[in-house]
C-alpha cells in the first residue's frame, strides 16, 4: 500500500468518524445548520469551493483503482467530494434543500450517518492495521 493511500486513509477515515459522531450527537443542530446553509448563497459557494478543492486534491493525487479495497475507496471518496463540491457550486441556493429532502436526509438521518461512520471506522481500521 502506498504512503499516499495510508495518509489519505488515515485522514479521510478519521475525518469521517469525527463528523459522523459530531452530527449523530446533535441531530437537530445538524439538520438546522444544513437547512440554513442550503438556503444561503454565500455558504453554498464557500462549501462548494472547499469540497471541490478537497476532492480535486484527492483525485489528482490518488487515482488508484486496484490494489485492494482501501485504495479504491480512498479514490471514490475523493471523487464523491469533487462531485459534491461541483454540485454545490452549480445548484442554486435553496434548491439543495429539496435535494436533501429528496435523498431522505432528515428522514433517514441516522442511517446516513451510520453509513458514514462505518466507512470511516473501516478506513481507519484498515490503515492503522497495515
């Protein structure tokens, strides 16, 4: 496993664990913040710029589609961040609230967050066990 995969696996894994636990700890605050952010043009622009930059960094530095599940998942997380960032830049503020509702984010909040937590825990376990 490359040092880049190990670094990104640690970074992304711990990041996913931290954000999912933080969001799970306060569902109401998370949903209120996301609702407010999705209706705010400046916050959408800022979030889109940050997510695009993070996604581009991973996509440019780690295009690995073989070598086991961890390198592929790291690459997929990078692509997901890039696609989310570009979407946040392109979709008008206010419409993202409808997207989150369409994805059932509020209704299935705990399921979404547990999926993020499991991916983060798995990535973290894989890189620290290596």
